[in-house]
C-alpha cells in the first residue's frame, strides 16, 4: 500500500532519515522496498523525490566493487 501524499513539512532529521531508508531499500530486490521507493517519488520534499529517483536506478543492482 502506498501512503497518501501529505503537505507535512519534514524536519532536517526526518528528511535525512527518509533518505537513509531510501538508500537501504535501493539495495533490496523485494516488492515492499520498491513500493516504499515509488511512494517517495511523489513526496512534497524535493530532496526525497531526488533520492527516490536515484533509489529506483539502484534498486536490485548488486553493489559496486571497491576500486582504489
């Protein structure tokens, strides 16, 4: 279930926490994580929408190997 869009303004801490969750969800490949990412694509917060867009690009992708 996708949460409804609200006009609630998030604090900096709440915004950062949601962006962190988006990064975590992007590393998964399950439907629930994808639903959370898709829901944030319509967030009233521009930073969250941008993070959600990036998360859709990364969703289900294997992590990049570290190269010095």
